[in-house]
C-alpha cells in the first residue's frame, strides 16, 4: 500500500502536533515555506522551499511531490493556496477555493454576510487612502481599520475621529499581503469577545470549543488576545444563536468537513455578530489546549481528514476544569533575559510551558500574535481562581526584558 503524503504549509511550531499525529498514522509529512530554518522542518520527513502565498507555485510543488492531502494548519497566509491545491488535485478540504477566498478576505466576507442577512457592521474595503477618505460619512464613528487578509490582529487600529484615519489606513496597508484594507463600524461588545475552534462533518456543525478572549489594555496593540479561557461564560442562548448562524453560513458556502477558527461577539445592541470564520485551526495553539481541556483530539481529526481517513468520534467538548492559554509578551522593546514563575503556582496550575526566544534575543512590543515570547497552558478548579490569576500575573510571573 502506497504511503500517504501530507503537505503542511508553513514551518512554525503550531504544526508539530499535526506532524506527530500524521506520523502515528504512518503518513509522510512535507513541510513547505521559504524559511528552511523554521522549527517544523526539523520534525517533518521532507522540506519544500516555496512561498505559501503563491498558489500556483504551491500547486506545482504539490503535483511533483504527489501529495494526498494539504493543510495550512493555524497558518493564515497559506489557507487560500491550500484550498486552491485541494480543489485542483481533488483532495479533501473544508471548503471550495471560492468559499475560502470569501472567508479569508474580510471585505468579501462582510459583503457576503450583508447579502445573506447576517448581522454585520457597516463595512467597506479599499486599496488606497484617497478612496477611503471619501467615505467618511458612511461610517458610524469610531471605526476599526484592518488589513483584509492578516491574522493575529496585525495592522489593526481603532480610530476615534476622521483626522486620524489616514495613518491607520497606512498601518493596515503595510500589513496586508494584497494591499487591501477594510474599515468598519466599531462594535461595542457586551462581555467578552468569544472565539471557537469548530469542527464540521459532511456540512454539519458538530463541535464548538467556545473560549473567552482577554486583552492587555496596556500593550501597544490592545486588540491582540493576551489570553484565551475555556469554557466560555457566554450565555447559552447566545452560544445557540452563534451555532445556528454558523450552520447557516456553512450551508450557504457548501462546507464539507474540517476545522474552523471562529471569532464572534455579543454587542450592546443585543445582537450576535460573526466577526471571522477561517478554514484552519486558530493560532496560539488553541486546538492543542482543547486536547488537554476536553475529550476530543482536534489535531488528530483534522490530520485524518486531510489524508482522506475517517475523522473518528467528534462531539461537543466535555471540559475537565477551567483552562487558559496565557500569551507571554513584553510591554517594551529590548533584550530577553528570561522568565520566573512562582514554584507553587507552577506545580499547581501550569500544564505546559513554551518559550520561543532565548536569553539574549531581541524582543519587540506586543504588536500582534507574531510578537509573542511564548505561551503557558494553565488549569484551575474554578473560573474565579483563573480570573484572579490572570488579573494578578505580577504576583506569580516575571518576564525580564532589558533595554
């Protein structure tokens, strides 16, 4: 029997659990990007040097390598290429190439939501400052300015008044692969912004790992999550509405089988909004944490799907406590000198510790998820204990950065 071959776009450590699951299945793993020193390439069976945003180049490499599956797992820039290759080669993927293009472009996604009667803020896409400034009266201020095609809150700015709009547009354009941005009304949330790792089987939404997002208001980019917490305390009625709207979206887009990263919120007007729905795993190791927190292995299911194997038993998560991913980051730019954690806290609450930088490395302000120093996986018996630990991090955690 021919050994199955799986191509993974990207090379970050987010791919390591998928490589592990693939190897358990006896699958040959090929990692692909243009950075041969990335960590995932040390664990894969083969490396392919190709730009993951060049869909035609990825397709050519995939055909030459005779792959049986492709994923852009937690790697947002490669999703479009993965969908394109899957469609051209007849391989499993969450959705069609056209659906992926809609979901991955914030401007097109907002248009689709509006056309199909979903709750959606006023929003328009632009490719230059001049056109955007002509539409100042279209929006209800303040507004949010974003690249249409970046993840991790890179290039995102809240703008309170029109005179500050030009600078925000330039910031967003500089973070956009396609040189396109979206401006939309700022939606005042009621409670937490909420995300979910959601799994679909044959078009039916069967799993939703809802989590609450925490933000560091003192960081240079207060829109990048600094922690994710499970289970979410979003009211059940709103969770049901999110699931219903997601199912409607998936039906309209003819979604098949696979993992989606979802961001949503309940706003002060009492309405539920789908903010982002991407056909990939979320960053910050969300699927990994859910393997600790609940009783479904999402990474295993997504890996099996990618190579055409049955995904196994997927059901709504049964949580084993209260969990958080804390994104370690610096409030200043400087030289990393290490971290210290209270020994009792480490013993009682830390499941896993991951540090991505070494002593003496340069670290930057927390401008986006790509500027994280690392992550801590935390577990508590109660939500109250967890919330207190996040609110009082300086009592048990020290991150040393020298100027």
